[in-house]
C-alpha cells in the first residue's frame, strides 16, 4: 500500500463498537478495527485516534433522562476511556504498540495528554489513543477529534461511521437520499447536515483540516481511504 496520507487523526464511533450487541463492546468488531489500524502502522502511517463513548454512555442522552448535564458529560468522558483501553489492548494483540493519553488526569490508567506527548508517541511509531474528549463538558468527541487533528498537525481527519459517506438525508431512514463524493464546509452549514456538530466543522474549516467520512465497519475500507481511493465523502 502506498499511503496518500502520512499522518492521520482517526475518529471512531463508540456506537459502532457495539456491533450487533446493542450495548458494550463487540470483540469481533474491536479486533477488526485493530487489524485495519495495525496495517496502517505497518505501512508507516502515523496514527492518532479519538473514540466516542456512545456504546456505554452518552452525556446528552443522560441529560434527557434527568442526569445533571455536566456529570453526564463526565460519565461520557469515562466511557471513552474504557473504549480507548479496549482498543489499546486489541492493537497490542495485533502487534502494535499503543499509548492511551487522557485529557483528564487518570494516571496510571492513561498518561496526561499534551500535543507534544502525542506527537512524540506517533513519531516513535506508536499509536496515540486520545481519550476523555476535550476534558470539558458540553463538547462532543467530534469536536475533540477536530481539535486533536489540528494539534497533532494531521494531514486529514478520518471519521469512521456506520454509513459510507455524507448524504442529503439519513440513508438509514430515507431511501431517496443521495450521497456526496465531496462537499464543502459551507454546504454542510447551508444544508443543515448533521454529520458532525457545528463546533467541530467550524474548527476544521478555520484550520483547513480536510475530513473524509467513510464506512469503517467494512474491513479494508480504512486502507482504501489511506491509499486515496475515492470512497466515502471528502469535506473541504
């Protein structure tokens, strides 16, 4: 594989980790992710990862059920740490060295995150898994991903989802939805598309961070994106 991108920030969906279980972590899905990521590392791609926590707890959902929003978001941050530890273990089983960095102090579970520590990790050929979101309530892991992508000077932010790109409407609900091969940040705003929250989209736009949205649940797709094959949707 001849990589198109040298350094990436990969955003993984916590919900996708559930597989068909409906909750928690599906070992087969986790192993599939680890195998795909290990292939990138073997090809010399520098990888930083942010993973959501929706398979365990979502702060917004908790707030809707009566949880205090700040505490709910903090619970969501802890869920991302659990997922990050699971992914780290799976990557090491696949032959990769991974380091979990946390935006909130959780030593010895994870080392404190800083851009310099993340850059040092990926420059050493290790995979940096950045957990805990931004460390602040009211911000999503999409925003955390955009922020970390800018901080580690990634060539691109890859958003792995359950669908194969961005559509005019939710393709799981609207069979008439049409997929975009590429779309501008402004068009996402104007069309009111919900692929990421506006804070994350704005952060990427202001820093010229391109985004590729693609189906991570199909084995082999990550390698295709890295090789520059036209799958998914490019946001620019």
